[in-house]
């Protein structure tokens, strides 16, 4: 095993890091796919008293049209989707107590959010990534309780589907910054990469290989060489090598999935008009 690592490390740091990124992403997707149950549990039937997403005031739509990359017609289509997702969350919500109706779900719950990321945007990624994405979307990096409201749903989609390079970098960085302290540390890189990589049969100490990969990627990302990656470090590294944007796991939909979703949005928009 040692000889293989030495042979790999003899390649230039840039080539190793970029190849490592591809391994991380492919392995993470494969691992997540293997964890998906072969026969998903049937969804519960929607009760008659489903709580639909309450339509926000028109001024909310006007503000979103100005502050996101969706026009008013697209926002109407997004709200229709949002209502359906809230209905789905309500339909599958567990009862508050035996014999009582399900608790009200005023927004998109975490399970529904995960389904959208998996099924609509094909984010077959590590659970840690999905958990962090949920936190950064819903309530900002400090966390908290509650469901995903319409405004947050639209703003998050705006970044995922039509965000600027800066917005996409900030989103990925926030996901990877596991404790939200403004830095991606060696320990956080190790956790992200160890969760993403598949253990190979016969590996006596797979963590050793992960540590080597952490050091290689850290050399690429830690621009100011202070032992941790700040947002500014991350920005400079990604500008030089865009493949490093999702170095620790898939945070964004592929261009194909984003295009397909926008086409669906446009089609729904035309039906309603």
C-alpha cells in the first residue's frame, strides 16, 4: 500500500488534487446510491385536511422578482411547486399523538427537501452535505428549527440554478464549513472526504490515504498557508481551478439537471398563463 501511495504522490500536486476531486465526487455518489433502499416505502395517502402553503402577499412576489433571477411568471410556477411540496410534507407527517391529526407543516420539511435534492436535482451525495445544505438554505449558518418557507425556497433555487460564480462559491463554502466558523479546517476536510470515499477491501488503514488527500487538497486551497481555508482562499483557488468548487462533495445540480428543471418551470408557466 505504501508503494502505491508513493507512486501516486510522485505526480504533481495539481494533477493529484484534481484527480482526487473526481474520486471524491464519484465515490460519494456511488456510496449514496448504495445506501438508497431498493424498495422505497409507499407514501401515505394525503388526508382531506391538507395544509397547503399559504400564499404570501403580492409584495413578497414583487420583492423576489427584483432580488432573485426569476421573473414573476416563474415565481408563480415556483409557488405552485412549493404548495405541492408542502402538501407532500403534510401528507407524510407523523401524527402528533395517537388518534390525532398530523401536525401542521407550514413549509417544506427536511425529508421533502432531501427528496427534491435527490430526485429533482440528482444530488446523490453524502448525508453530511445534504444536512449542511438544509441548514444553510433554511435558516442561515446558525441553524435552528422550522420548515423551509417560500421566500427561502426561491432564494436557494436562484443560487442553485442561476447564481453568479460568487454566490455558488459562497454556497459551497458554507456547506463545507461544518461548524460555521468561517474556515474549512483539516478536521472538517477529513470528515467530508472520509465519509465520501468508499473503503477498499484489504485497506489496513484507509484513514491514512484520506489524510494524504487532505494535505494535497489543502495545498491547493490554502492560499495564504495558515493551515485553514478561508472564503477568500477558497475563492482564489476556485478561480484558478474551477473543478475545486465541489472538492468535498456535490453541492450544486449539474448543468443538465438545472436546464431540465428550468424547462419544466417554463412549461408549467405556459400552462398556467
